[in-house]
C-alpha cells in the first residue's frame, strides 16, 4: 500500500478507469445506534463518495468495538515495567513496530487517505469518548506528535498528515441560537477547537469549516432529506473549499514556536488569535 501523501491525485469519475488514481477518503464515525441521524448521514457520505468515484475506508468505532481507554495494554513490549510513561512507551512501540494491530491499522488508513471525515453527535460539548480514545491511541509519539525528531518542530500546519484534508460533521441537539456568537453554549468552532486545531491541524491536516446539523434530536424526516442534500454539496467541494485559516507554527507568527509575535493581531487573544483574518 502506498502511504505517501497524494495531493496530486486526480479524481476518477463514477465508472471511470484508465489508470487514474482514485481519491481515498477515510470516514471515522461514532454512534452506537444504526437508525441514528449520525449513521444515516454516514450512509449518505458513502453513497456520495462512491458516486464521485472515490475509494472509501471506514472506521465504525462502535461497530469495531474500539478500545477507548488508553492504558498499559497498548504496549505489549514495555520499556519500563515499573512506571508507565505514555510518551516513552508509545514512542518505543511505534519505532520498534510493536504497536497493537488495531492501532497500526488505523494509522495505515490515515496515511493512505487524501481526506478524513469525522461524523459524531455532540455529547457534553465534545466528541463521544470512544472517538477521543481513537485519537489518544492512534496518535502515537513519533507519528502524530514528536514527528521526525521527537520535538515540537513539526506541528500546527506540518507533520505526518500534511497535505490531507479534514472535515468534521457534528450533530447538535440544541438549536442554532444556542451556538451563535453570543449563544449560551458558545460557537461550535470554539467548542471543537481542541479537535480541529489540536488533533487535526496539529499533525498537518487542512481543516475545513465544521458542518453542523442543529436541533438534531427533533429533526423531521423531510428535514433529513434537506440536510442530506446540503451535506452532499459539502462533500462535492471537499477538495476545493478553503480551509480554516489557522496560523502555521513555522510561518513566522510564532517566533519561539509557543506564543504569537507581539505585532501579529496584537488586540486578539484567546482561540480566535490563532486564526488569520
């Protein structure tokens, strides 16, 4: 399997061939109920990508019975049996190819994909625990952090997943007003900043604006069909839409790799300071 990034691959039309390499998309989703809106929209994703001629890879975390807890069982061959250091054990397992088979399989999917779609319900202002566990276990030291030389040099815009695209599709039970700029829940992009900026942009992916379906708990069948059409359009534009303008660590905005330079949007603070106008 070719694990190199594939920015230059061309899309194959449905039914196409002729030696043109297909785009590959990984869908990672988390919901235990087969009749849920999440599962319905995942099926829509699969159907649309197949129409576009893309190759689809799936990670159905509940269906896979994914082990969500990151613990000592992730390291079959420990460096230190007395004290568990996740950085040292993770780095050793990755470097010596002694990772568990489920983690290795997900890393291979990530490396093969041109784009990654995350689909999940918003539970307590975040992703389901099983998806958080997927990130914790798959993002090994040396793979997603500590890339190349064990330092923080290659992160936030660089890293092993550079050149790939990411799109988050989330289903929120509350109305859109709750997530407006002054809404009681706070804006979705800020709530999901640890995922989009932290887990996706950190290892190099270009992250598209989050796709949200609000009031998903009370959605009616006719509304589902409307939402499907809107989502299909997002998927059609997966490789052309502009990503969120997160500031790259190594582009000059962070001279010490930690704090924004004093002359970069000096009146901005907090999460929004890390997004360019």
